[in-house]
C-alpha cells in the first residue's frame, strides 16, 4: 500500500494482514554526484513502486528516508535504526530498507538483515519494453527476500 | 438569361429566409448533436488497448501479457502498465484474467507455488485461484479474479475494461 489516504483507509480495515513496511533510502548529493544521486532516486522510486504493486496487500511503502551524505555513517545508522524501532513498536513484524547508495554497503550495522542493497541501473535511453523486463527481473529477485522472511515466520 | 425580374420585396424575402435558415441551423445543430451524443458514445464502446500478443500464439497455458496506456489522474499523468494472464479455454475461447488478488490487491502469479502447481498464487497471504480464476476455498480470497474485456483485431489481442468474473 502506498502512503496515500485511500490505501491507508484500506490498511486500517485490514490491519491484521499487513505486517511489513518498506522504506526506500535515498542520499542527496548536490555536488559532483548530483546526477548520479538523481538517477539512483529515479531507479529506486520505480523499483519501490513496482514492489509495492506486487505486494500491495501485505506491505506499506513509506515515504523515503532521505539524508545528506553524513560525515560519519554511524549517525545515519542510528537514525535509520530509530525508524525501524518506531515501526516495530507500531506492531509491524518486518521492516525492510531498500537502497542503491553504496554508503550502506558493508555499513549495515544493526540494520543487518533488513537492508536490501541493490545496484542502480541507469534507465536512460533504454527501450520501454526492455526497461519493464529489467525492472520485473529486479522485483522478482527482491521478492525472494521477502518470501523467505515471511516463510520463516510462518 | 431569363428576363424575370426580382422585386425588392422578393429579394429581401429570399435573403432573410436564407440568413434566418443558417442562423436556425446554427442553433439547432449543436442541440441535436448533444441529444444524439449518448448514442455516438456507446458505439465507441470503451477503450481498448492493443497488446503485443498475437492471438494465434495463445495456448491453453496462461501467458503473461503486459499492456500500457496513459492514465490521467487530476494533475498526475502516468504511464500505467497492466498485466493480464491470457489463455484459450477448452472451447477455444480467449480468457483474459486480471491478476489483482481479490483479497487485498497484491499481484498473483501463475504456477509459482511448487505445492500447488497450475494455479494462480498470491505470495502475500497464500491465496490461490484455479486456472479459470476461481478462488480456491479455504484460502483468503473470497471472490474469483476479475477479467478484462477483450477483442481481436487483425490477429492482435486488444484488452479493455476490467469486469467481474463471468463464466467462460
């Protein structure tokens, strides 16, 4: 479900069925990496909305966790962790963070298994049909991660 | 040329009738158009979108067909891609199913669960549907999958509005 009124109304009616939250994480860089930062954002937004479409009935897609490149990644880890804890406190069972930012690679800290890192693929100049195929490939890979987590719980 | 002379009165009569006629027509035509409009609308018959699927290539095994169109929602215009699972049933009739789970709206997939082959499977709450879209009792969905209206033109499959499941 998306973070929009209509979907949230549906969520409130069927709360017991929705136990997962997906948070995209996006770094903003207005310096030399500006273009790349925008491209990552674009890729991640499409990816997240495709995942949401696939798992609409079990997952809420939050607005992205957005940050400037920090001087130390520890602070960032902490604030991401506090998102996670707040979400868990609301009674959700699974929180997933999804990002393309290499900052998080090997830097998961306590986020551990809830972080999905995926390299962004420039979609610029790709044929529409090929784009869709590429995206659905990525989605089905990530779907496996969810399916496994859900299965463990079952 | 005939020598028939047109009097001033006659001339004015002709001109006034002519001009008046045009004016009356100008007023009546739009009204007539509005009155007839619903009839014309119905004949257009919904929006069908061409897919890349050739009807001849369809088998009795559900095939995933993507089709996109532009959707305008207030100020937000977007390209929407919808998925249909299309196959030919035993009578050779085309069945186009909408894979939106009737439970909470996830997207179901064909034949992805090893324990229940040849069924539509929803990964979220393990809902299942048989090939014709009927929900399997005992799984969360309470209604069968919706269908798309379809038509065939030049051997290509066109898909239209989503309609509730009906017996094929």
